[in-house]
């Protein structure tokens, strides 16, 4: 029997609890004490000071299911949402973390056990591929890859070679050597939270979705083809460094102001930070190609179709002719983001986080209008989100009544949606 999204989340957390990890509740989508982030966008955000050695907790291993939003700022997937299989504004990141307790060997062994063991996810090994860091300069002058640059723009920096240590640990797990690929450069297998801060090489587990998943019509492509067939399901980051900016320099051909150079310093203790996208692994375990075809989204899509007076099955079948199914996906995704942002205290406004929420709500409502909706509907989809996800995230059931009252002005509960022309124009 296929695992539900809720069961997958719980199994992940239970697995790492059985390995001595502390289950830690998701932090807010509004980062506290970190001006470098608009929204929480990774499981490690709440542990940043622990990685840097600035904070000590009463545990050295943790696991969490973290609420994340990528919309606005550098990490912005908004315009892609609804039109691809895997872009989302709101998503869940399952993670395990070690703060100086274990490193690559144990992280790799844990990951392979959870993914392939018949007692846990039981994903066929023949469908899996591994990538490791293939070498690059990680410091020096120029804009780092995390700021929109490329590895070539860095010079006179610290060169980090191929992660042969990680390769050997995968081989110890009986992964065939021809399924382990070293990927050079900073783009794919080197992770950083931002332009500065904790960073390190990473190793990824990819799943072969089969030829039907390709976005480019490929029938016999090989890994690591990026046509959409091979999907990253888990990223294991080996946090070893802290990247520090030195001096400031305005780049006329780049947006923003960046340091003149970057210095890479070792962290006090090597740490582990992993991230498994719940929506992606749910697609794998439920045997579907698109995240939107999992039980995390289908009830929301069906509810949105009902409210917009559309036949859900027909909209799915005629997607090649019209974009009705894409509009349903936009509504489902954006209702999730709206629900969680409001529960964490963000309200629609004309600036900052509130402006991003306003854009998300407006885009959802506009796509409802494209489907022919004439009555307010977004609040009803939000109620469905609360029913589906409230057991895992009780805060969305506990949203204060003052917030809900205030939102009547902004239309989540109805009135704002009545003014369709002004809504779309602003």
C-alpha cells in the first residue's frame, strides 16, 4: 500500500529519532534574527548559529520537517509555479542535522538505509543515482555562485577537490561505482544558505522517473541528463566552512552590491545538514511523475475545481489544449503558501513579506478568474489546507481570531475578491 504524504513525513522523523536525533518543531516562515533572509527557505535556517558555534543546544543531533517558502528575493519560483511538475512557493523540507556529532560516513549510511530498506521507503536501488562534489574554487575574488555568479568568476581562492571521501562511503553502502558521478563547479554539489554563511560540499540522491517524466521528449537519455527524468530527492550537505565577505563592490552588470572577495573559514566542527523535499519523495513513493499528482495536492486541486465550477478530470485531460489544469495547480500551491504565511503572522501589504503574500494571493485569485470563477473561493481552499495539514502543523489551526478578522479587509475571507478588476490591476 502506498504511503501518504503524512505517513512519509512521520516515517522520516521516526527513523531519525530511532538514531538518537531530537525531533525539533519547524521554525516560523519569518526568520528571526537573520536579516539576510526574506523567508525561511531551508531546514538549516533555524540552526545557523549552532553551525557557526555561536549557540549551543542540549542536543547534538536533530531532525525536523521545516516549512519553507521560495517567492521573492533571490530564491523566487513564483512565475514557474503551476507550469512545471516540481516548482512550489511553499514546500516542506525533511532534514537531519549533526552539530559536530557525526559526519559523512554516518550521514550517507543513514540516508541509504532510509531510502532503500524494506522496513522504511524501500525505493529500488536500480532507480537511484548518486552525485558528489567534483571540485571548484570556493573563495577568492568575484561573485560566488550563490549570488548569481559562476565558479569561473572566482579567482585566487581556496580550491576544493573531488570529494573522494564521500565516494568511498557510498561504495561502502554497495552503491555501484558507475552510479556515482562527480559534478564539478559550485552550482550543483556545493551548498550555501546565502552569499555568506555556512557552506560545504554536498552529495545528492537522484531517482529515475523513467522516460515518461522527460520534459524534452528524450527516450533513452542517461544520467545526469537534466531533462526532468532524473529527480533529486535528497541533498546531503557536509557543512565544513563559513564564507565571509571582505570589502564591498558594486557590480554594474549584476543586481546588488557584493563583497570584493570571499574568505572561506573552517567551521568549529564539521556538521551535517540534509534536505529531502517531501513533495518530491511523495511523488516517488506514490508512483506519480508530478508532485501535483500526490495526495498532498490532489484534494486541493479537486476543491479548487469544484469552487471554480470545473470538472477536475476533464481539465487534466485537456491540458494540452487549454491551461486550466495549470491554473488549478497555481491555486492549490498558493493556498498552501497563503495559509502558512498568515499563520506565521504575515499579512498582505505593500512592502516586504506582506507584498510577496499579496502577490501570491492575487495570482491565485487571477487564475481562479481565468477558470471562470465569479465568487470568492480562496478562503475555501485555505480551509482544505488546514484540514489536510493541521495535524502536522497545529499552528495553522490555531491562527488567532484577530488575524482572521483583519484578513477580511484583504479578501482571504471574501470581500476583497469581489473587486476583481481592481484586484488584477493592482
